[in-house]
């Protein structure tokens, strides 16, 4: 049994992670400022004696004796991280420094939830971990992308300079139950629009690609990474790649929806393509995603149907 701090534990991915860590018999401290997370997501754990909920913002110092830290605190959807861009970058820099300071003080192992956004609008396809990326430092996505890049730098420097035991995973587009209704990312937007027979809003012409990973697969990979000796960065994602138009058509089919597809302007710096090379995760973690897009979408559609 370990005492594990999960920052951002009331969010989409964090809530699944808390559940899995509790199931495995660990003590979990879920720390969250509830900017995008919700009590609803962690409701099933509130009466578990091994679960503790702390309302706290990681841009302020936090002290606890823990063995592991999973640092997930950070809004992840473009509308949410752009809502208060300065706060987003503070979360990735001041917040990560606070968590690294905590890891150093109590000799905890710390895993940073980094992102495929560190590759920006990638010129190498699929993306391998040794690719340094193509990121606009002054655009509307920069508060998130550059924040996450700086967070990786801080992780590596605390490791080299202070011997902090680190792990870095670069998460590619992940979806599943517990995504917020107002999340604004493509999976929740399209499913909700389809279920309500509202127009499906494709940004741009729909030729941009993404690769979608079901949340259960991602959690397997994150836990394997924490337990492995590899510090990373390691890509975690599903390598099956779809255009956004193909994705919209699949959602329409699986929901039996009467919605029409409409086209809206493409936001600036929206990456044209994204697909993880997961060779390193296969080799180091013996990990590969198992859930197909159709199977994962059906579970996510069921979740949103019950929610609305
Ligand atoms: P989410 O928005 O659902 O969860 C983020 C959680 O962090 C929320 O509960 C939010 O309230 C909390 N939070 C935000 N700022 C905080 C702060 N300053 N202090 C304390 N708590 C704070 O997003 P998610 O999809 O679950 O993403 C979780 C992590 O995984 C993020 O770090 C994100 O960058 C990373 N990630 C996610 C994806 C994805 O596709 N879901 C892809 C790449 C990386
Ligand atoms: N997108 C879209 N319609 C929406 C929401 C998103 O066409 O209602 C597009 C978006 O422009 C991007 C892709 O879907 O090209 C994935 O967007 P998301 O916000 O989910 O994540 P990103 O990978 O861009 O961070």
C-alpha cells in the first residue's frame, strides 16, 4: 500500500486514476481546485476510508508525506486553458515547481502528465519522443503548449540537479466517461451535439487528424510508467488515426443521429495531424492500447446519454 497524491484528481483522467489506485489498495489524496473537475467525478470514492479530498490550488505550496505524486492538475481543453491563459501557464510552471519541491522534500516519485501538444503542429509523423516539436511560442495555444514544455524542462532539471525520481508521459487525445459536458473538446462536443440532434460543428474542413485513446488504456499506461524504471518522456496514446470528418461520421452512425455537419472557422495553430509512435511504450512498459475507437465511443455515448 502506498500513499499517493493525485493532483487534478477530480478531473476527467484524474478521477479514473483515483479509482484504479484505490482498487489496488492504495491510499489516495485527491487534490483539486475544481476549475474544470467536479465532485460528481469522485462521488463514488467519498466514503472510502482510503480516499481524502483536498481543495487546493497547486500554484500554492502544499505539504504531505506521500510516496508517489501523479501531477495532472491543469485544464486540458483549449476553451478551458485559454479562458485564463496566465493562470494556465502558472499552473504548469509554479504548480509543477511546487510539486517537484514536495517530491524532493519527501523523496516521492513524481509523474508529470505531459501532452502531445509539446510537438505543436508536427512536421514529423507519427511523432516519436526524440522529435523536438514545432510550437508557436506566442499563439493562443502557447499558454498550454509552452507551459507543458517548461514543465518537462523543470522535471528534467530537478532530476539532474536534485536527483528527484521523475516520470514523464506525453498523453495523446484521450476520451471516455467523466468528461465534462462543457469540456469543449471534439469527443464530448460531437457526442452531445449528436445526441441532441444539433449541428455537428467541424472546425476547418475536417481534414486534420487526431488519434483517440480510451481512458482505461491510458490509465494502464500511466500506472505501468509509474512502476517502471524508465523516466521518459514516453508517448501514451492510440495510434489509430482519423480525420475529424471521419470521426464526425462515426459518431453520427453510433448515435443514430439526425444531426447535420456544419463547418466553422479553424482556430489558429490547430495541429494538422497527430498520431503517436508508441514503440517506446511497447518496449519499456509492454503497453499498447486494447480498446477500439468504436468500442470506447459506445461506452462514452452511454455515459453522456445518462448525463443528459
Ligand atoms: P480536466 O480538465 O478534466 O482535468 C484537470 C483537473 O485539474 C481538473 O479537475 C481541474 O479542476 C484541475 N486543476 C486545474 N488547474 C488546477 C490547479 N491550479 N490546481 C489544482 N487543480 C487544478 O482534464 P483531463 O483531460 O483530465 O487532463 C488531465 C491532465 O492530463 C492534464 O494535465 C492534461 O494536460 C493532461 N492531458 C490530457 C489529455 C486528454 O486528452 N485528456 C491529453 C494530453 C494531456
Ligand atoms: N474540433 C472540431 N469541432 C469541435 C471541437 C474540436 O472540429 O467542436 C476539432 C479541433 O479544431 C481539432 C480537433 O477537433 O482539430 C481536436 O480538438 P480538441 O479540442 O478535442 O483537442 P486538440 O487535439 O486540438 O487539443
